[in-house]
């Protein structure tokens, strides 16, 4: 994290020991430092964890400033730095710990829990929305972030669900796929208002919408969505479109096969 810890240069009394991160070189330096200081393995492990914890607080606090931006991608990029840092730290841990067991490092700064949860949900859902650019280890990165932010499994599922609901409604409001504008007009609704001024769902990938709906359906089938949460989604849908899903299903003349597939998925989730 170049430039994020200027005080480290003062402590070292010289430039940083490497320009680019090299895990093998870093391990050698840590082992040499541990041996020269005569530290026991458990001592070096705790010291290493304390340093990581202090640095983690600074990086997470800095990443939280991205939440004020309109584009969620900015938050995703900022949180990626947090996850990269923790992965680097984990890769170095064995050099100082040699199997020692300590309490895992988690964020212990002053940020409100709600901000950590917001960063988590934006990161997790943001990755799902960018399937082409998603990292191969994305699931493990999300799981690591969940641990670092001390978010339990049930809470994580709820955060994901709410974020997916919000994104799903925004996506549909801005156009769910080709032919959606004509379908809305055929129901006597104002397509320009529902499409956010875009023609044919500009900037919208209908596959993303279907992916989110499938995730919601699977969550429902697993019993992870309560009736209260389903009622909330139904209310959001009606507020967004001015009609219930049942009303829309009654008049689908002119709808494309893709639009009908989306509506059927929604019916499976909300029905």
C-alpha cells in the first residue's frame, strides 16, 4: 500500500525495503528479523498480528470514504485493496508464526458497524454485477472480508439479499432488457420514466438481472427469505413500477422471450 503509511518511513529511517512486493523476499526479511531479535514464535506471531491490525484500520477507514461516491465500483476497488492487503499478510504469516495459533485479525477501528456492512454488501454484490471482470477467487475474497468485518453468516445473507433487491429494482427501473420499453408502453405506463431516460435499457445487461433473480430464487428455496422480506420486495416492485407483478403478468403482449423469462423468474421469487 505505497504512500498509505508515511510514518513507517520515519521508523525505518530509510526508504521502504522493496519497490514491488515480493513474497519470498519479504518472508526472508521477516525470518531474519525474528531470529536476530531472539523472539519466540508466539511472540513474533502476536507482534505481526498487531502490526497488521494497525495497518488494517488505516486501510479500511480510507476505503470507507468511497461510500459517499455514487458509483459502487469505486467502493469495490477500494475494498479490493483491503482484501489484497489481508491476503498479503496471510501469505507472510507463516514466516513469523510457523504454525502458531493466535486470535484472527479483524477490524477494530472506530467505523460504525453499518459502514462495514455497507462496504461488504457493495463489494459482494458489485462483484456479481461484473461477472466478466470477477476474480477467480472472488468467493474466498468475500468470505475473507466477512471474517475481517466480523459479520456472521446470517447477517451476511441478509445484507446480500437487501443489496440484491435494491440492485434488481434499479436494474428493472432502468430497463430489464430489449423490448422492456415497448412492454411498459403497452401497459399504459411511461417508459421514459421507468427507463431512466435510456432507450432499450442502455448500459444494462439482462443477464445480470437474471443472475440476481436466480440467486434470490435459490435463497427463497433454501428458506433464507422470510415472508416479511418477500412483502418488502413486492412493495418495492409496486413503488418502482406503479403496478404489481400480477398486473404486469396479465398483459405481456409484445414482450420478448427474454422479458418473459425475467417476469417468470420474478413470479417464482415473489409468487
